[in-house]
């Protein structure tokens, strides 16, 4: 039987490069964390989109947002992100994006900008998420302007709580 998580993981594999998601069991184990949440969009009994995010003391972190190729452009991602922003209330929401180096990465950044996110130019590095990949250079986008000090504080939390590495990894 295919579970909701199985479908989410399939969408994840179709939507992200291998270095930006964990192996099946490790990804599934996140569901047992009290601060990890998964919002899904279901149409005709099928999961067609999802948003995976963490809730921390003073910010929310969207780790993954994706839709099936057939569901892209239908406003599902926009709706899921807006739901997380609404849930966050007064707290900032952050997420990671690849640097704007090509049409796809620039389009992704523009999508988040239309939702009110700000691209922070400070480089940010994702440690390897599985044994076959390396470090990935990213940028953080935030739902409000953040000081360099606040960004560094949030990056330390991502390092320890999301990636399980030393807090000052690549700061």
C-alpha cells in the first residue's frame, strides 16, 4: 500500500537534486519529530503537492516545497507557503534556495519574492544529506528583513537541529 509519505517522497525525488533530500528512512524518521510538519495537497485522492517545515522557538523553516509536474502552476505551492506564513504569525519564515545562477534558480527565487520573501546575499551551506553527496552552497530567503546576526543565529539552529552538524559549520 502506498502511503502519503511514499507519494511525498516520490514528488521529492522528482523535484529536487539528490543532494537536497535524505534517504527514504532518514526522511521518514523526521515525521516522528515534534517540530517537523508536513502539509499536503490532495486532488482526486492523490497527493499532488507538499510543504515540509520545522517550527522553532522564534522562526519557521520550510525545508521542502514541491508539486507533481502535472500540478505545477495551479497555485498549490503558493497556497501551502501562505498557510505556513499564517501559522507562523509574527515569527519569520525562512527557506533555502540555490544561488540565482540560471533561469530555473532565478524563477524559483522570483516565486518566493512574489510571496514577500527577501533574498539574503550571505552564503549558506547545507551539509551532505546522504552518503553520496557533498556540501551545497545555498542562500536563505526570509519572510522579513533579518540582520546578519539573526541570520547567523538561525543558521546555527539549522546546523544543529536540521542537519545534525556542529553549530558553526561553514559560518
